[in-house]
C-alpha cells in the first residue's frame, strides 16, 4: 500500500500484526525490507509498520533537490502515521532513519511512545565534519555516475559493514542485492540534501538536553563512525539508555537481530509500563 505526503509523494508502506504501533525508519543503504527481522518478531505482539523513504523504490523518486531534507524526512514519518491512523507509536530508526526518529521525538514528543536510535552519529563528530561533507559528495557522485550494482558493491563494503560480511555472508549478500535495486538518482539526492545538510548531533545539543520520550541508543562496537555520536546521545539525552553490542558493525538490525530485538522489546515494555527511567528514581530515593 502507499500513503501520500503533503507534497504529493507516494510512500510505499508495509505493515503486519496488531496492537501497539511500531514505525521502523530505514538507513541510507536500506529500505523497508531492511526491517524484516524486526517485522517478523514484533508483529506477533505489535502493529509493525515499515516504509520506503522518498527516493527509494517503490516509493516515488522526486528529482527536485528541494524535495529532500531532514525536515522533509521528519514530516514523511508523520505522514505515514497519519495515513495509517496512528496517533502514537514507538519510532525506531537506523542510521539515517535514527536521525529522523530523533527529530520526530524532538518536534513531536506527543506522537512518540518511545524512540530508538540505532547506529546513529555518522558525520556528526565536529572533528570529522569536513571529511564527512567530502564523503557525502563523493558517495553521491558514485551513485549518480556509476551503475547501481557497482555503486552498491562499493558502498556495501564500507569498513563499518565488514563484520556483517564476515559473520553472515548469506545475509550480507541479500543486503547487497537489495541495495543494488535502489535508485541511483534517489540515493544521490538523498545523500546530498539530507545526509550532507542535516544538523549534527552536536548542533542539536540544547534541544537534545530537553528530549522527552524514552530513548534507546544501540551501536555496534565495530561501528566506529557512530560510537562517539551514540555516547554523545547517552550523555546528553536525559531519557537515554545505551546498548553497545560487541563484535558488531553498522548494519546491526540484520547482523545481530536477536540482540537488537531483545533490546527493543525491553524498551517497548518499559515505555508502555512507565518504568523506563524507574531505576533513576530508585537511585535518587536511596541517595
């Protein structure tokens, strides 16, 4: 099925299960299919929704650069929720999607039962910002100018994804094959106008210090570009819990689905039960 955004873009949406809603927001190298391990697990007890972002087939691929951006991505999540009649949901994002999930939590905390930011922080560290901008430009040029299968094979083998290929060659091959089905135009425009131009986590420090929804931060210890950002979120957001998964890289939802699902299940249960930060209240009472 599909929903329409306020600017007329059709977003491909898939859902499964019934109960409290969960909305999954994918990374740059993923799409709605990236969440299959989570959709299958949580649809036994929750209403699970995943969607392909604008620029990602079979959603529309607008060619206007102004049709992409961080505020646009945030509004698209709300458009999916509104289109499905979802008032509140657990909003779970990975990498690019984690940034967008955080923005929903910042701007629309009333729509979030909880927020999860997985593999979040690429391109945010102030010390690496200039290099990250250049990387975005190079990646966009690669997806725009090279055959999509060639670009996908190169991008899939970034250092922070090599643990996935080493541990699960079959799963990695599936990930690479799905990436090779993406739109090169959509990928390039997303990289240049969302990834490159979005505010960094450090830019959002003041806003994040006032973050309200329960927040789970998950990062693999081999996901070096995202370690600093994940620690920054833990130190900055008052509602944040942090899980560092050992021997894991960036493509963590597929590489280590059992660990991710267990952590998300704890977040959902504690958030729905109002106990996510209860340990702090107990600690303060004992102090």
